[in-house]
C-alpha cells in the first residue's frame, strides 16, 4: 500500500497525531482514541509496513513512535506545492513593495 493510501485513512491519521506528541504503547493509544485493541494493532501494522511508525520493545510492551524517514515521499510531493506558494508569495511581496513607493 502506498504512503498516500495509508495516511488517507482517518483512524491512521489520528494515530499519527497521537504519536506526533510522543511515543505510545498500544494500550495508551486504545485509551486515547477510544478504539479496541485489535483495531489499533491492525492500523499500527499498516503504518509500520509503510514505514511511517517504528516500534521498540520495552519489557513486554511495544512502544510506537513516528518514523520521520517514512514521510519523505509525502514531503517530496508537498515540496512542489511549497515552491509554487513560495514563488507566489515572493511575487505578492514584490507587488506590495512597489505599491508602497
């Protein structure tokens, strides 16, 4: 499954938003999201397969965190739009500077 399809799911985006703040165990995510454990685990597996999250074993629990490397594809896609807006904002700034004169 490609990265864009993975993040298109609202539940997975909610999980990513939780993990953006700090790492969590499955149990913590279940509590924060109000979902059952099998659902959270299923979505975490999809996110892990897409390399958007990684996990580390902590005693008998797994702690999940964002894997920034997995967001590279999204960032590269957004970069084209970022450049578009940057060019337009530069043109607006130049126009406003000319208007002040």
